[in-house]
């Protein structure tokens, strides 16, 4: 009888446990806007982390701009001027290309990309979402404000 009680007790304990054998946790790969200032806070936190290690491509971009977009060069520049009072992280993605660029309030961010491809530009700017898709053939510059 003791064995039956112990076996029943152990069985009840084991069945009450929720164990995920071999499964993976479900994660949403994209940030969601759950309200309030969480998006702005997340964007600011991402900017502060990224700015610590970010290496801008200043020489390459200046060379591209000064050489009037040399037709022999397979790359060209994208530059974005942040005319808002908020820091932002601009994501540039395309065929085999992905880069996050921290752009401070009132500053310009830039990168080099391969010509003749579609690129998606996106980011959060003062609680507003920016998204655009552009086919880049020559140097491209935009100004973003809130």
C-alpha cells in the first residue's frame, strides 16, 4: 500500500509539471508596439548600444559623392539626414545586405550599397515608424523629420 501511495504521489507531481521536451520557445522576431513610450525607449536603447561599436564608412561615401557617382564603381551611397529631435536607428536591407545605422538627432547617417538593387529603409523616429523601399541606381539622399 505504501508503494502505491508513493507511486501515485510521484505520478501526480510529474503530471502537474509542464515540461517542453525538445520544443523551442516561441519568439516574435519583430518588435511590436505595445503602447506608451516603449517604442521610443527601445529605439533609444538600441541607438545607445549601436553607437558604441558603429564604424561609419565616411571615406567611401565622400569619395562616392565627390566623384559624382563613378559609373565604373559597382557601389553607391545612401545618406539620411535626421532632422528630428530624436535619435534613431535606420535599418537598410536588400538582397544579401543588412545594416543598422545609428543616426543622432540633427545628424546624417550613411552607408555604401550595391547599385541597381531594391533596398528597404526603416526605423523608428520619435514614436513614428518610417518605412520606404527604393531602387538605388545612384547616390541617394533623404531628410527625415517628425
